[in-house]
């Protein structure tokens, strides 16, 4: 075999080897580059399949609850309030209240429920006039809605648990109509919402005693015990079908608003 022929064969083998290597690793390269980023462009991880014990997050306020500070206004899930408005505000969330509402005077300081990176400032997830999303490394993201002004943070910035990140506002923007914080816990992809009561360490049974609105849960009389407690509520897939289009609802459907 001539030297030329040998070097040709050698180059051919190296080329085939490189091609095979590329073909074998391409799916993984692709997954790392594209499949693991959310729409905001940040790396994501999957949250655990069950809520961790103890719950990983803390309340979004440094102050204790009370009539002058904050109170739990509406829990997560199949609330009567979300049911009545299932064709408007809550349609995208399968007819459920996909977060927690905390009544609080405008300007109440809100703190990060866990450490993470700022993912979105006034992003596309509604809950106006201003909102903020933080991606946490355990696979969850927290969304703070109805904020008073644009949060003074930039996407990519890290925040610590307990750091003041925003001021609470009003969903109608008046500070008299409905001043409250809407808090959601989603996955890092921001398209699935979880019951924050299972993920935030707090005395929820006591907090639920003194709420101001929407405390009851809508009942399906064909399955009357389903989704009737603070902790027994389904996850929400944004854009999925309504979960509470009941044949025999209680309280009765008043035609919707
Ligand atoms: Zn809300």
C-alpha cells in the first residue's frame, strides 16, 4: 500500500469517526442548548414530582399578618370566586384561582419567597399593572402580581430569600378597589401552577380564619368532597380545559360574569 493510499484511508477513518461522534452527541447538545431554556431564555430544571417536605419557601412579607399589614384574601384552587369568573379572568387557568391573594395596603414591602434569579420584570403573564417572576434553582418560579410599580430589578439578577423585591399594588390600579398581592408558584417553564400552600412554610389554617373574600370552594354535587380544602387542589396547566365546568355546581351558577 502506497503512503498516499494509507493517509487517504486514515483520513477517511478519522472523518467517519468524527461524523459518528457528531451524530451520537447531537441530540444531547441540542437538548442542552434549546430544550432546557424557558421562554425568558433562562436555564430550567424540573421541580420535584411531589411537594418537598418541609416546604422550601417562606411568606412574601417580612411583617406579621394583621388588619394593618396583610391577610390571606383568597386561597389557591377551585374557589367560588374563580368559578364565577371562569370564562374571563380565570379561563387561561382552567377556571381555578391559580395563585394566592394577600390583601395588603398599597406600598407594602414584598420579599422574595426564596433565593433565585430574576426571570421577568413586567413579563407576559398578566396580573397587572406590574409583575415580577423569579426562577428558583429547585425548579419552581414565583410570580408576584398587581405590583404598585415596575420592580427595580433586571432579568438575570440574583436575589436572596427575604430580600425586598417590590411593593404591593392594586389589580385595578387605584389602591382603593382591591389592593392585594397575587402570588403564584409555577414551574421554571412558567406554564404550570402549583398550590403555594403546599410549598410555603406558614400556619395556613390560622391564616385562613381571617380572610376577606372568596374563601369557599365551588362544589361539584356529583363528587361533592373533591377539591374542598386548602391543601387538596389540582395543579393548573395554563391553556388547558376548564376543570370546574360542573353539571351540578354548588353554589349554583348565576350565569357567570
Ligand atoms: Zn389572585
